[in-house]
DNA sequence: ATAGTATAAGCGGAAATGCGCATATAAGCC
DNA sequence: GGCTTATATGCGCATTTCCGCTTATACTAT
C-alpha cells in the first residue's frame, strides 16, 4: 500500500512525467536530461532519483556519467499500460520535442556539455 | 498533462486509496465512509471531493446524503486496469475489512448514524 | 598533483498539502 | 418556526514537497 502511494507520488509531478517521456525515447545521463528539458542540474538529478527510488528507472554508472533508463518491469508492476498512458497523455505536447535539437547537441558534445552548452 | 498530474496526485494518498477500495465494493455516503474507515468527517469529505475533482467518482445527492460511487469511465480514462491495480495493491490489507461491521451498522442505522454511533 | 567535469546532497525558504476545529449551509423532522 | 443531521468550507497549523544555492564527492585529463 505504502509502495503504491509512493509510485503515484513519483508520477504526480510535471517535471517527472516529462523526464519519463524523454527516457522512453532513449536512456539519458543527467546532463542530457537537463539540456533537453531546460531545467537545472539539481532539479534533473533530484527528480531522476525520485523516479529511481519509485522503481521506474534503471541506473548504470559509466565514469562521470549516470545513465538512467526506463525500467519496464518497474513501470508495469502495477499498470500494464503505464508506459502507453504516459506517452499518450503527453501526445501533442511539444515540451519534449521542442528541445530535441539541444539533446542531439548534448549527445554530440559529450562530457563537458553542461558548461560548454551554457553559453 | 496537468490533468494527468492531478489524477496521480489524487491517487498518491493512503486515505484516498482506502476510500477507492471501499467504494469499489459499493457506493457510500460520506458518513458511511467515515464510519467504515474510522476517519473524521472533514477528512472523509475532503478526500472524497479530491477524488471527485480528479474524475474518479460520481456524486448523487439524496436529501441530506451525498452518495459517492466509482466512476468507471473516469477511473479507466488513463489506465484500463486501474481498478484492478488498486484492488490488488490493497489485497490482504485488513484496513477495510476490519470495519466492515461498522459499515453494516451505519447502513442499518441510517440517518443519524454519525452521532448515534459515536458512543 | 592540479584543474575540470558530472553528479549528489545539505541547507533554507517558498509553496502546497493534509487535517482538526469551528462554523456555514441545507435538508429533514417535530 | 426551532432542532437535528449530513455535508461542505474557512482558518490556522504542522508537515511535506520542490527547488535554487552551494558544497561535497568522485572520476578524468593534463
């Protein structure tokens, strides 16, 4: 019960839904998330952690990078259609699409993208 | 998007999940909910309102009574299996079952049950 | 070692939430 | 009309949430 409440809490935030939507396209490190969604590092990190704690994300550390990706099993533990529901709810929402270019740019730049892309 | 956040918010509270679980068995008026779950009138009323605002409940007024019941369409707008998920998550949880007797009692007593059953 | 980079975490404040107490509202009953 | 009852709501407070600022940590590169 407490666990289900926690899962719903994790989902009841716009930033986290945007993150989920982004990660559904492909796994990202923290700095890619902050670039793509145009949010602060603290905000990206904290909300990724929250989703991870709720069991919705997998984490793989690679050097300086923390690579987060969707944990399908975790996402569908309670709702077999949760992934589709989130995707559908964000459909037509330009929030993620808008920044796709920045995301590609961050990917291209690689480590150092945070400070280098700030300007 | 905002709407989906609102729906998740409504679900991310233990009291509200208990209420949903109760209403899945059968529609209840506010005083039956407070009796069955042993919560205050304010708490029952407020949380029922929240679930109603989120589109999960239907409301029928009958004299003094406000009869709330599950709105299947609202519940399954995003998640076709939401009803089952909540039910399953609460399975084995004695919280509701414990008070089934009080609920029957409230139903038997009818109007006046709040004050009469307080003693 | 020194400097740079990505991420996490402590701290504090602003805002939102949950809820008890009291009161308001509205319907029923005498 | 008054009295009772069921429900909703305003107010205030405690708690939680969110997040920016800053600092800590840990890995990389030179």
